[in-house]
């Protein structure tokens, strides 16, 4: 969503007082209405007086509920308190439980994914969110006849307490072991646990089965999803057709990519005859196609079955234009002709292929769903690896992909600098909040060349909201930005030539000593990973502690991963690159985020995230070594940096990084005639002294930065 404004520069929009008053009125009315709807039905013994006071004069308001007000639910209060962000799930749970009875299942599992095991899913696949109200990207629900429980990790605990009603219990654990232990305690031996096999990967199903089977609890595959059957008003399939990428952002044609994958099929010693591609980015990458079925991700619903002499593409055929049919050679039948089949026929056709003699299908278990995998029998007809050859091949960017992805980050840096400069001016005026800032950066990105929208919902968080690692503001929760609080903005853009993801944390007033120390130690972790040199083939998990060491030294930590892969106009979280135990070893040409953080609950949050590419490192003796080259190009908040904590090597890296920002982003700012932003960039990338107690700059640099801006601009 973007502000519709009538200014020549859309990055100068400010929120009006009337908009603030209207949003406050809507919020107060919703809280009062919720309180009345719940409490008016209570018996006299359970009644607690609630007073909703709305004072609109002067733009002020208040919502009071005796001792139970807040942004999180309080189910132990009498009556229970629910914030306006909570969703009433009573009728939905009633209908689902009724559908479970004829199937003879005692529990039903609902993951937060789709049939392609995607992290980001289309609204029509948001079954967990519809059932529970919880909209986080990671979670699992289990529903029995008398309980409804959500499991999620520490990123989303507070969000869950804000969004779920009191029908739901929250388990502060995301492990399958926790879920299966709970099921063993809750349902009798011999009872069945229902699940949709399209929403379980092969690996996830195996873990559930391994845990439940010895305890006598039986997993029952139910391909017809129970939530879909009761979901009135379920969103339809998006109408947009897939498109092909233009030639200027492609180095390899789809036929060349097919050859690459077929070569891996042929060279595999276990002699597969075909590979099944289930993840949405696999098919999109193979054919150089993009779509619009998934918010923030340019994918389209599809599967592909690729053999040595045939190609089957399972899509909604009515969405394939005549131009695309010509592009894919759909009217012929040789080895480079794509046969189009209906998306819904994938199970039927896979079964048909398996009837052929001497066939073996190669699947990546991380992204193949159990609904397809369970068809590949007997066992000698299947070959498994954690990731398909498409995912591992796609992880290494070719020369064109590397070049254009770096170019996208330069333009993206312009948009982020516009945001930070604007906030420096507007926040002291007290006119902006988390939501206006999120809209502003999205609007700035939309003005950049090749923009295709945000790469995810912007995380714009101030003060205690920033302690939620994946918080996104809404009309109900948006907090006013203040010089007295830290502010975290994690945002990214989709561009025709690349995908970006960057996080900066700032303070416009006077940070505390602890905030400065925590920020500096997070920065130290980012720098230590970025500057490390390692043998090619090193796994990210073996370097991940470098991002935490400075925090660990003082007893601090963070509860999320340290980095993930990123694509070329693809997913902002692109597997299998990153720093987790199930990521593949680093090779030259891989792009990853580096994003340590620290979060103090109900106070503030810090994250510093950059994208970096693995490049050859020059060493004294060895040859096959790599390091990281940072391609995100936005300065850090020098007010929060305590340089006395940094080593000389870290300070040197920081100054070299700022030189890179000047040399790469400076010309782009000049090209776009953004003089004020250019001056802001020069000021914030001034070099640091090699010693000192704060982020000071040299006297020469200080003199330069206070020269009249016109003279400075002309000199440089």
C-alpha cells in the first residue's frame, strides 16, 4: 500500500493531523466495542466496570479497562481481556471440530505453509492465520475436541498474545518434539492424528512419524484439507499470468538451465530418470519465469517433472499466454518442448509416470510434500537428497546475476537513505509513526528503476515494538516515533534485477550507555562475519558464532538465525544458503544476509542486517579461500557506536565500508540529482578515528562536513 500524494517527490509526504485523529478514533471505537461485546454477556457476578474514554480534542485519546488494559490478551482476568487485534475463533473451531468427528481423528495439525512448503504464502493458503488469528510466518496449530494450541518460536510469542483469543493456548516452543509430546499426553493410545499431506514435507512427516508411532498414535493422511471445507470467503486464485524475464537480466536461457540439471541427473551414480521440482522458486528459476501468486514473492503455482528427454510443467493452463507457449515450445514433443498439464493433475500424472519400467524419481525432501512423495513406491523408484539439484545450482549466482543484484542494492540504498534522512527531520516534530515510516520507505523504493514492490512487509518498530523481531505495524498497533526511543526498520525491495533486504537501527535522541553497548556489540558481530576469511566449502553454521561472540562475552544473545540466502527478483529468504545447520556449504557467488541482533523485551530491539556475496580472498599461502563482500550500502547510526569496544581491525573494516558506500552510492545520488541526500550520505560516512570512546570523526573530516553544502557538493 502506498500513500497517494500530489507532490513531485513522493518521499516527502507527511501524515496529517486529521489522519492521526481518525486512526485514533477507529482504534478507540474498536476497543470499546470489543469490551462491550464480551462483557455485556457476562453474568452480574462476572461484571467489571469498563470505561472507554475518548478525547478527540487536541488529538488525544485513552482507552481504559480496569487493571487489564494492554496490547496483549489476559485470559486469567475476570472477564478475560482481549486487545482489539485479537480474532474471535469460536465458530471456526466449532465447525472444524465437527468435521473431525466422521473422520475418526482425535487431533488435527495445521502448519503455516502451502503445498510447496513456502515460507511466504498466498492469502488463500493462510489456513493457520484464519483458524487462530495468528499471522506470523512460523507456527503450527493442533486442535482437539476440547483444546486449541499454537506452537511458535520466540520471534512471535508477543505477537501471538496480541492476535489470539482465549480459545487458544500458546506453547513457547517451535519444535516438533514438543508438539508430539503434547499429543501423546492429550490423546489416547491407538487414536488417530489427522494432517494434510500437501502441507508436510517428507522430512517433517518423518519426524512426526518417528515420534508418534512408537507411542501408538497414528498419523492419518487427509488430502482434502479440513480448513478449506469450512473457510467461507476463502480468497480465490490470483488472476495474474506468469511472465518471462527480459533478456538483459538473463545470462542462461531456460534451455541452458535444463541442460545443467540434466547433466546432474546423468552424472548421479544412483541413476535417476527424472527430477520432481516442488518448490515454487525451482520452476520459476528453471524457465526464467516470474508470477504474482504469492505476496512479496514473484512466484506462480507450479510443479515440474524433468526427465532426460521430456519436460512436464503443471500449471493453471488458462493463465499461460500464447506468447509464453511459443517461448516454452509447447507445440512440439522433442527434449526441449514443455508439455503443459493442469496444476491439479500432478498426483495423477506422477502415478502414471511411475508405471513406466525402470524409472526413478529424484526428489529434494526439504521441499517435496508428503502427498507426492507417498506416491513414489516402491522404494527403488525414488532417490532422495535434502535439496534438489535446482536449488543447489540456483544458489550460486552467475556473473550477470551477481552484477545486476549489486546494481539493485545501490538503488535500494538511495531509498533507505531517503527514509533515514527524512526521519531525522520529521521525528523531532512528533508527526510520524511506525506505519507512516513503513509507507514512506515503500514509496521511495517504488520510485527507483526496475521497482516491483517490497520484498516483504516492512518491519517498522519503535521502542518496545522493536523487541518483537518480526513485528509489522498496523493501524491498531502503530507507535508514534520519538527521539526518546530506538527505532528499527527492516525492509526490502523487489526489483527486476534483484531482491534486497536491509535492517538499520537508529536513535534520534540520547541513547543510554547500555543501548550503545548492545548496538556496538551487534555491529561487532556483523563485522566479524563480514571480514572473516574461510576455506571454500565451509558451512555457515561453523561461522555463525562469530555473529554472537561479542554479545556472549557480556551475557547477551538473540533468538533468531544469523543469515539467509537472497535471490534475483526471487524470494527474500532463499534456501539453501545461510548460517543454519541445514544450509549448504558456501561457494563463490552465493548471496547471504548477515543479521545479528539483540532484543530487550518491552524496551527496545536492535538488528543490523546486510546482504553480502562470497568472493575469493587473497591469503599469504592458500588459494581456495573466500570472504564476504557487503553489497548493502547504507551507513550505521554513529551515535550508537562506542568505538572503544571495536578492535583496530573492525574500525578499519568499517572505514573501508564507508569508502565503498561513497564510491558506489555517491554517483547514483548525483545521477538522481539528490543533493540533500548526497550531503547526508557524506556526513554519515565520515571516517572514524582509530581510537576513542565514541563514534567521533577526525578534525579534517569534521571541517569538511561543515563546509557550505554547495561548496562540498561541487568539490566532491
